[in-house]
């Protein structure tokens, strides 16, 4: 079985029982991947990241929140 198939099965299993956890896992994975790509291209992943979605929705990942 491919990694993609295993991932799909795992996410479907989590989503069927706990939507919030599935969304949190997917969001974390997406943000982590985008930050990795930004840093690899010389950018600062700690700053706001804006992605032009073209004909689709745009995506903004806000800068890290400062902890009090």
C-alpha cells in the first residue's frame, strides 16, 4: 500500500470519529510543509505567509502569536 493510501485511510478513520482532531492534524501538517518550503527558498517562516490561489481562494498563514 502506498504512503498516500495509508494517509487517506488514517485521516478518514480519524475524521469519522473526531472532526476536530482531523482538522487540527491536517492544518498542522499543511502549515509545517509550507513553512519548510518557505524556509528552503530563503524566506522567513515566522512571518505572515500569503498564497495566491489564482482562480481559487487565497490562503494566509498568520505570523506566530507572541506568548504572554
